[in-house]
């Protein structure tokens, strides 16, 4: 199997696994305990926090470890909304991750006014619509750094500037961009950013919300005083240690890895376009993540294409893993103006640390042959005269 679905999850890096194992067998204490086993566990927790802080250029006290990107996104929105007593106005975009959009739906039911701004044909957030949506009651804007399906990078610094001018809190979901782009809290310009370890070679089930310490944030999970009273519950220590190790590996090689992935992606898109002139590469006229390609051929079914490529030995996805199994077109592509026939054909190829040029060389011709075979199978039959 050639794995080309890193935006769904990236395989745990080989260097990370042996660093996690001792926290199941040797360092067995609760990091909140004051005895020797607890202090040894706490050392691993603190070291991982330091590595993540270094990656995103913040103080260690600004990091809240969570169970993943979904919880980090939920905490960002609910934590601020609780501070506002569910009064006021929130702005997000129509192409956010489901963990943002579902939370917005819930907050709307609790009394928060929510505006979901649109995007252009390339999937870029409409800055004029953002400006028009701002009101004196707006307390939070949440716009992702890079889209998980298209890879399109949003004008995040411009959004941050507008939020600063209006004195509005700004959160950005950077789950897909960390590990693929240099990301810091100051560089993004946000008051909060969300991360997830398994998107760049760390273990599943661990993430973080990084916050500006001047920000008042209510906890969603109540109980103990972990994470500076901002997220109750015993920390997932093995996962957090792996998270820190992956952050260290990413931070030491960011520019070189960006160039490598960009070269592979550009080769992939050139090869596919040469073999399939009718192929649509979504968002290819604007800046995207270096690893992400979302393509479609009108009339084909993306899920069927994914299953056929799986049988051929290649793992890709029909858009976001969080929306897999759906029978309708991607809401992201619908927001970009594509009709169902095009949107439902979309499949995503996402590269990562384990991807090699040989993977691309093998993938492109098989993908093209599979598309042509499915096109022939779906072509209408004609009666011979």
C-alpha cells in the first residue's frame, strides 16, 4: 500500500515510537502526583510542552494540551462564548472543519449570533464580507489557516489585522498547516491556534490549543486543576511525549521539507494533468499547502474512485476524512461554486514525511487508467444501427 492520505492522518514517525514506550512501562506515575513516579512523569510532560512552545514560538504557559484538534477547536469557541455568557456575535467561514461548524451551530442554539462568510472560486475567504459582518457585538472570529480538503491558505494576517483593529478575539485552526508551513502564534497573528499531533507524525488522540495569556478562557472540562485550570483531566502523557518529539523533528527541518513536498506535489499535478486533460485541480490558482492536491473529473463518483485506487494499492480520500461516507458533494466545493457533478467527483491526494518520488511515479498512471476505466463504465450505451 502506498499511503497518500496524510491530511487524514500521518503515520507516526519511527523516531517517535521508542520515545513513547517508556511512558507505558517505566514512567508510570500521574504527572500531578508529588511522589517520585509523579515527578518523573511530570518531567516528560514539561519537556514535551517546551518542545511545542519552541515550535510555535510561545511561552510554555500558553499551551493547553487536549485530546486533539477537534477538542482544541471546541475549547476555543466555547471557552470564549462562556466568558461572553453566550451574548454577542461570532464570525466564521463556510469552509471550516466540522468541529468549528458544529460548535457554531450549538452556540447559535444557545443565543450567539453566527455569521458564516463565503469564499471565492479558489476557496479564499471574502475579506469584504468579513469587514461587512463585523459589528460592535462581535466577540470572536474563527477562520482556518489552511483548508483540510483543498489545502488553500487563507489571508490570515489580513484577517488578524482587522480583528486587532476591531478589538475582536481571533482564533485560527492551524491543524493542517503546522508541520507543512512555519507556524507561530505571532506569525499567524491570532489570539489562539489549534494543533493536532497526528497530522505531522505524532500519535493520534493528542492536540493543543495555544493561547495569548492575556485572554480569559473558560474551561469546558471541569474537575481537577490540570493545564492551569483550563482543561481538567489527567493528561495523555504517552501521547503528549510523542507530540513533543514530533514537534522537535518538524522544527529542525521545516524549509527543506516544504521544498521537497512542493516538488512532489507539482510533479503529481503535472503528471495527472498530462494524462487527464479534463482533470480539475481545485484551488490551483492561489496559494496552497505544499502537500495537498484535490482533483475531480465531472461525472465520476469520488468514493468509487477511492475504492478502486484502494484495490490498486493506493490510499487516498474523497475529501475530508471527517466527512467520509457522505453521499453528497463536499460543502467546501459547494461554497466555492462547484455543482454536484463536479463536487462529488473530488478526491484528495495528500503527501507527507513518508512520501517519496517513486510513490508519485507509480500513482499517476494507475490513477489515470482507473479514471478512464470508470468513465467507460459510466458512459451511456448506444444501440447499433
